[in-house]
């Protein structure tokens, strides 16, 4: 072997080693904190969640098989899903919307902590695999353009894009929000329902949705009013199924009437 080739090979090897170390540092950075409780992580932890939070009861492992809310009795469906038709086929969430989970989602949504999309997408992709959810097209709950320009980004879109990349399935905006509504967080179920009524429209051609298994992503499921409205509009284009995925859902039952 010529000396030139030998040194060339050495440089390539060294470069590859540097790239590998940089990737490890990127994937498992030191000095980072638990996304739920802010405690310093002693070493790399899955999703950047400390062992205490991971072992906590925030994870949803028993749930209503329709809306995905935490359910601790043996019934297949919660009372609401037993009594009322849903516009979506099923919904699943990874966590109960409480404590550290609420704080992390708030940071993701309002404090520009967009990097959390990676953690949440990894959490949701494991949930998809565990639940064997099938889908052909990923979409998200849109923001009104005024809200989006105030916030600068749509957290559900970031989540949908990251999740679709993991599965190499395309992500498309299929809906648009046509009514600018005030923040829903403090409104009652009835007020939300009134306000959100007919506030979404299709933004894609019907043939793009027809016969497809749609995965609809949002950050949180509280009263389910938003995803019910979005699913109602999507159904007009006759998809094969609509599965809703959120990072978290509230524990409590929401009384419909
Ligand atoms: Zn923690
Ligand atoms: Zn339910």
C-alpha cells in the first residue's frame, strides 16, 4: 500500500470516529434534564425521562378501547364511548395529562421548546408499535393562521412530521381552521362545542383521503371536541379509518349533556 493511501485511510477512520462521537453526543447529550420533572439525568435515559417519572402512574396502560383515556375497570369502553358514537375509530394517548406531563406539553406548545417534538415523537412511535396501529397518511390538527403566526409554529404539525419520518409515511395538512377561536383551555365542554362547531374545513382534495387509513395527531385530548370536529370533516372524504394519537389525555370523564 502506498503511504498516500495509508494516511488517507487514517484520516477517513478519524473522521468517522468524530462523526460517531458527535452522533452519540447528539442522541444522548450529558447534562440534560428530565422533560417532566427537570431533574438532572445521570446518564442517557429513554425519551429523556428520569426513572422516577418513568415508573410513575402517569403512563396509560389500561384504557378505553375507543377514546384511549385511562380506565381502571375491566370494561372495554368508557361510559361516554358506550353511550355515544364517535367520529374517529380510535384514539390513544401515552400519558395522563397531569403534573410533569402538563408542564412539558405547555413548554412544547407555548414556550418554543420545539426540540421536545423529538422526545414526544419517539414516545408516540413506540405506542404505535405496541398497539400495532396501521396508517397510510399522517396529518395533524391545524391552527388558525392568525394563531400560527402569533406562536410561530404548530406543535401538532411538528409532532406529526417527526412521527411520520420515523415510519417513512407521508405527512400532509388535510384540514384548515377557518374560525379564529379564543384559547379553549379555560372553557367548559359546552362552550368549546359551540365555539368549535364548523370551525374546520378540508384543505386537501377528497381523493387524497378516500380509502386511506389516517393518523391524526394532536398534543392533548381533553374534552375530545377538537378531534371530534376534525374527524367529522375528514369523514366527508371517506377515509378507511381515522386513528387519533395524542401525547396525553385527561383522566376525567366529560359529561356530554
Ligand atoms: Zn423526572
Ligand atoms: Zn372512551
